[in-house]
C-alpha cells in the first residue's frame, strides 16, 4: 500500500500565527479541511509526493548562476521549523514558517527564473523510468505556475507561509 503524501502551504498574516506547534498543527488541519476553497482563493497550495523533486528542479538555479544568493531554497524548504513542545509526540506533523521577507524573496525568484532553463539543466533527472517526458515536464510546469501565483499573492499581501507535510 502506498502512502499518499502532500506538502501543504498556507499563506497567513504573520500577526495571526502562534509560534506553537500544537496551535499550528490545528490551524493547518483546519486549512487542509478547507483546501479546495483556500486553493481557489490563492491562499493555499499543495504538492503531492514530488515536492523533493520540485526542490531539485529549483536547485538547478545554482548551475545557472553559481554566484547568486540561494533564493531557490525558499519555495519548498524555506523558513524555520516549528519545534514540538517537550511533551509532544515527535512523530507529529512537521511544520515550518517562512516569514514575509522570505516569502518576498521566494516570489521574486519564482517570477524571475526561467522554467525552460531549469528544465534544461535538471529535467533529465526528474523524468522517472517509464514516464513520458512531456507529461512529467507539464506536471512540473504546473507546480511551478501554482507556486509562482501562490508566492506572488502571499508576497503582495505581506503574508508569511506555513508549511506542513501530510500523510
């Protein structure tokens, strides 16, 4: 049996966030329950299973501009982890927060990077055996466009992004 996993990101005003794992887990659980509406509103996005590979696509930016600051690290894994309380079950949901300056940097990176150039560098490593390259490329392009819109809107609003991984 395969486990269906998602990385779920939710834009939220920084002033509304409590830096408390229990509170954030409940907030993200409610956001996940409302995901279709929040996705339609542009305040949430999720990536099924392949977020590591999307990060690998963005890491190709290092090859394109090795001297640059590394804003490619922000869209998927950027920010800081939120620690569990001392009495929490350590297997609980991993959570992270990317503050508004990081969200703006991520949005800037996503707006300025060429998907085609990234794909030219990293695409061959991202096409899984037996998969059609055009389909895989389209899947990554769709993720890239969703992340561009999501981070662009979050940055414009001055929001932070909370990240959770669901199984």
